[in-house]
């Protein structure tokens, strides 16, 4: 049977690291141990953003879509004013995802029915053609 030599190097014991200093996390842990719910500080909703993606591989945003946010009670509303589309959610992220889904559905529905569009929907289709490219 072959013989194997193993070298071991002993290192000096080091001091433990300082405790984690994230106050919000510390408060959350203390409240969790005491059985209380911790409520973090309220996060502000932005007034508006420029939306540059629709989360759908079939289409691509080539010109950003302006989105305004409003708050109604505990819900956030994301509104693409020029397209007359809305998205709703419990927070900004959920409202954006809902708006992206609504714009995607609008694009494909208008694309399918473009020969029969009225004046208002024709105007929205023209705006979508400027902002979105079908792949």
C-alpha cells in the first residue's frame, strides 16, 4: 500500500468579527424574537419614470414610455398617459409589471385588428409604432 504524507499548517486563532451593524436588520431580529412585527420606514413612490422594457421577447421598446405614478390608499397606479393604459399593484414594482403586461396585450391586439381601428385606437397604434419594434 502506498504511503501518503499530509502536511498541516496551524494558524493562529483570530478574533471574531464585529456584529452586523444594519439597524433595520437588528430591529427586525429583536422584534422577531419578541414576537412583534417590524415595520420598516415607508418607501417613497417616484412621480414618474421612463419605461424601457416590456418583459416580452417578441417586442422591443425603442423609445422609452413615460410612466406616471399615483397612490390610492395602499395601492400604486402606474399610468402610461400617452397610451391611455394603467397598471395596478401593492407596490411600484407590481404596478410596473401589470402595466408592461397591459401594454404588451394592447400592442398585439391592435396589431391583429389594425385594419379595423377607429380614430382613437389608430392614434394609439401610431404611438406604439414609434415606441415599440416587433422582432
